[in-house]
């Protein structure tokens, strides 16, 4: 139901069980790092009903201080998470779960004031509220899959313009 080889793209039809998988994983995360996390959110396409998604659960956690990252590496390791560092986004720390052939979770950790927190939650909330835009995003992803099935970097970067356009709309939408 979830899992994808690193570097490749596969899209799966929305599965309502993804919400349960997120909730279960969130409970596990809080069991080992509750003193450090202020909030844990389900993000990415698996958090948006009725669109296709890479079968990887994306999780966004707000940490009370980036200085505490070092304190949660070992506890998260007990849950199977591998620490990857900032990965080119200052102030955002990435943990992945699953091996190279079967990645199941991406855990993004930031302070709540970080722009990544706002970006991910705004994008998710806008797509949830605007199903037509969500379907456009779903179609775009299916089209990009045909071109970049073996090139996840290119697949991801090719979605940037659409994502930026949605973020601009979301910032103007006062009801989110």
C-alpha cells in the first residue's frame, strides 16, 4: 500500500487508509519525541483526498527548537528513521523511513515559524478546499510520470510552477 524505490516515480490512486497510517505514525513519533514536537501534520498528496500520489506518507513536525534536533535523532532511529540533514533547505531537517528500495515515510522537521511549515500546510489546505485545483494537480502529476518515471528530481522540479501558483492563490484566500 505504501513504499517506493528511491529516485523513481510511481503514482497510486488515493487510499483513505493513508490517513490512518499517518495517525498511527504520528502517535509513534509523539511517543518518542513528544517533549520536542509542538505539532505534527500530514502533508503532501497522500493528505489530499481523491488525487494520485507517490505512495509515501509525508509528515511535517514542528520542533520547539532546532537545537533539539540532535536530541531526537536516536529516538527516531528506534522507529526506523534515517537522518538526512537539511538537504539543501536551511532550517528544515529530513528523516526518511524505509530502505532505498522501499521508502515509506518522509519526515520534515522545522520550527513552526519556518516558511516550509506555511508552504506545506497552505498548499495542502488549499487543495483540500478546492477539488478542481486538486484534480489539475493530479493530472499534472500523471502527465509528468509519463516523462520522468525514472527521474524523481525532474518530476519534482517540473511541478514547481503549479505549486507556486497555488501558494499565491492560497495566500490570497482568507478562508484558509
